[in-house]
C-alpha cells in the first residue's frame, strides 16, 4: 500500500511541475478576453458585466491549488525547480526565459492568489455601481498575471519585465477614476517616483550582467561570490551595481526617501489599496531583496545600509500616521512602517523573520483595508457625503452600532498589527524586535518605540471610527455651514430640544450639483436598492433642497465574506512560524523547514537550543509597551475620557495670559509633522520641482536669447546686407561701367604703391 501511495505522490508532483507554467500564465487569457471584448464588442461585453468576475476567481483558484501543492512539497523536500528555455540566441548573447520555483516563490504565489481571490469577491459588490466595472477587472487580472510572473521569474531581465508591468497596472488602478484631478495627479506621482528606482534597477541589472555575463540567479550568485573571494573585481563596483538594483526594491516597497507615492496611491479604489498597496505589489520590493540576499550577504556594508533605511522608514512611517484624518492614509503610513520592519529584518540577515512578517502583515493589513472599504462604502451611501467626507475619521464615530461585523473584524486586525498575542503579527514582529537587540541596541530601542507608536495610532483609528457617537455636519437655517464638528446622538431627547430651539439641526444636504465624486456624473447616482436602505430620520420642509439624516449600514454578504475569511487568517496564520518544531507530533515551525534547508542563509535556533522563557520575557516586554500605548490612546480618544479632558483644555486656553504647557507644544509639533508629511513632500517640491523649473527657465533664457539670438542676428544681418545690395543693381550699363572703373582705379593705386 505504501509504495502505491508514494508512486501516486511522485506522479502528482511530476504532473504539477510539468504544468507549472499555469501559475504565471493562466490568468492572462481572462485579461485578453475582457480587454479585447471591451475594445471590439463593447455592448455585448457589458451585457455580461457581472459574469466576468467568475472566470477571474476561477483561474486564481487554480493557481492557489497548484501553489498549495508546491508548498506542501516544499515542506517535505525543500527542493528547487528551475526550468529554462531559450528566448533569443546570438553568437555572443543568449537571453533565456524560465521558471524558478522554490519556497519563496511557492509561498508568495499562495499569498497572491488567496488575497487576490478574496479581493475579487469583495470588488464584485464594491465596484458593481461603477461604469468602469469591466475595466477594473481587466486591470486586476493583468496585475495578477504580472505579479505571479514576477515571483516565478528565473532571471533578472525577466523580473524587470514583470516589474514594469506591475508598475503599469498600479498606475492604471491608482488613476482608475481619472476624471478626478487628485486621482490623476496621484497616479502620475506614483509613476514618476517609481521611475527613479526602476531606472536604478535597470542600471544595476546591466552592471551585474557586464560583470558576470548572466542574468540567471543561480549563476549570478556563484559568479559574483567567486569574483569577490578571488579579488578579481573591485568591490566598489559590485557595491554600486548591487545598490542600484536594490534601489528599485526600496522604491517599490515605499522606503525612505522614495516613500512619498504610497499615501497618494490611496486615491484608487479601496480593493486596490488592499491588494496592491498593502499585500502584494509593495511586497515585490521585499521579494527582490530576499531573492538577492545570497548576493547581498557578501557585502556587509550594503546590508548595514539596508537595515539603516529600514529602521528610518519604520520610525518615519509611524510618526506620519499619528495625526492623519483620512482612514486610508493612516493605513498607508502604517504599511510603510511595517515594510520598514521587513527591510530591517533583511538588512540584519533574518531572512525567515522578514518573510514571516510579510505573510502575517499581508493578511492583517488586507483585513484592515477591506474593513475600511466597508466603512467608506456605508458612509458614501449617506446623502451628501462626498469622498473626502466618507474617508474622514472626524466625520465618523459611533459606527459600532451600525457596522458590528466590520467593527469586530477591524478590531482584530488592529490588535494584530499592535502585536497583541496570539494574533498573527505578534509572532513575526516579536521575532524582529528580538533580532534587533542582537544586531544593534539603538535599532532595538527605535523598533520597540515604534511598536508602541503603532499600537497608539492604530487604536486611534479604531476609536475615532467606531467609538463615541456618529458625527454629523451641522448646518443652520441661514444656509451657513459651521466650521466645527460636534458629536451628538441622534436618538433621544437632544434631537427634540434642537428642533424646538430651531438653532442648529444636524443635516446631510442633498446637492445634485456637487462635482466632488468618486465616479463620473452618470455613475455617481445611487441605485434604488441603496435608496431603499437609507433610513430618513429628520426631514425639514423649510428648505428648497430635501434634507435627510441617515445612518450607515452594514455591507452585503459578498463584502463581509472576504473580511471574515481574512479574520481567520489573522487569527491562525501565525501558527506557521511558532518557534518550535512540533506539538503533540504536529510540525508547527513550517517556515524553518521551508527556508533554512533550501537557502541555508541563517543559523536559526533548533528545538534543543530554543529557550521558551527567553522568548516569553522578550515578548512580555513588547506586549507591555503595546498595552501602554493602547492605554494612552484610549485616554486621549475614547469618548469617556477625552470629553472631560478636551473641556479642560479649552477652558485653560480660553483664559488670557495662560501659558501653554510643554506637552501641548510637543503635541502641536507632532501634529504639524504628521499632517505636513514630515515636510518631505515640501522639501521635494522646493528642491526638485522648483529647482528643476528654475534651471529650465535659465536654459530657456539662454536658448532664446543667446542661441536663437545669434542665429536670428546672422539672418537679420544677411537680410540687411542683401537688401542694401538690391539698390546697387539699377539696370544701367553706365553705372556698372563707372563702378568697374572705380574699383580698377583703386586696385591700380594699391598695386603701384606696393611696388
């Protein structure tokens, strides 16, 4: 019986490897069919509008099955599959195309396919009212193809091709609502910023090829290592080529100082933020550094530089998230900070830990973004709420009563990102924090401090969104909108008192002439099913425009299902990295089995030398920091404590001559630092944009006045000279004879004088 099972298993794996091309290319026909249908048969394709979501989910499900089979095989054997076929052959040049499947490729394929399937489910309902529904799914399908091709590439030039395709899809999806100027500016900003890193990546790839004559990873690693150990190449040149290649990864993963594109990328649809800018595309930079780590580890100075950039990004992203009002931008800066943790781990050489945090963070942050999309979706249904209002946490609050399922899921994702056990991010982040003590105590202090900041700003997002009372915009009977926001319950006696006084009434004004919308004018109309679900509470007949107040409502089941599945991942995905080999015969430390035997990059602790009490002491310290930050966030933002505190602050500020305490000054500095994005965007605007424009004006003046002046002056002088000669030709023979004799006489005089 056992040989029969083994033979079947071997046959299954041979078939799996034989049809391995399915992983990167099976999603491509769906893209071609939808895109081609929109171009050639637009009416027929749009009639099948909602049915196109099914083939997208189907092909990604097939990819997930194949990737899971490879993942199980990698756990048992830790083998590497490398298949290459020739693409271009010349006398001295050969370009190959191939597939490279190892533990890193298999686990990232599972990550891309699982998150992609859930986001597609979610997007089917989220984007159902949008006119660009099919265009959205075309971009999504092409992105999945490009990302799967990226993680299965066998050489650098192939990675660069898919790298650019991934960036193109990101550009198209950020500017999906291109009629909005802010969205079009955001996609251009992301495109230009990534061009800086991608140009460096191209130069690094060409430099490494000039050095080794190969683009293949296995050949590249061996050749560069031998050249360095035999002193056959200058170490500075290798360092320059490698850092140029890494610059592309730093830009794609939004590392300092090229991080400025990621917050603006939130102008795209929320499912895109969950898939591309939280779980997959931003992880491409981490993937590339992890793929090149065998090359980077022979350059210790470069590893130290990567760790330094990582720790700067960790702290910068956390401080910039402290005072953001937009819920998606807060999560974007959080993503930036967590990617900094991964880059820090890679710089320290903790390959397994970095990829472990990549996995746990991807599922937790996808949960948070989809939860925020559910919040935004419910807020947009409120009459009079524009996109800016529907994402502004100052206009939320009290959603715990109206979105209970979303609230529970969002809370679990928040606690996971805060590092609260036993949720997913606790296990991975704690390993990074422990490794930082061994690497550098200064880095460890910054990392632990940032862990506290993470807990603080994530609880702030949760409390501003769900706790307290539902915040509404006040408008008085004169039609003037007050400049402040006030939290008040619309249930109970307060409502009747305000109606009797006729002073201020909480209103959400319907204005059909507003141009601030996520969608084009035709697509921005709310369908009948949504209107029926809006519950009017107050209607004032004294206005020309109909005025109602409505509550947000829970999302549909098709949007809640992916959120609940991500909750399960957030709860249990940390099991794969629990630092012990087995528990009652069940192997738990799957990541060590995956990464260590195949790549042999780290000296991880085994079952015998792993000490649980040290782990518990270190984790207790990090958890206490998180709980302390949570306590501070609750004391500042929870309505039970914050209302009295804010009242006392306002009274103290109202007194003339009262000096502001130092704590208020520090809070003001932090607030301006966060809201102004650390002044980095302003610095780039002054130094780069204005500087380049200044140089352009100087060169323009030089070109117009000097270069064009010389050319135009020669032309003008020629015109004047010829115009003067024109008058010498009068047509009289006597005049010509006189001039001839005159010049002859002068010549004879000069000739006689010479002799």
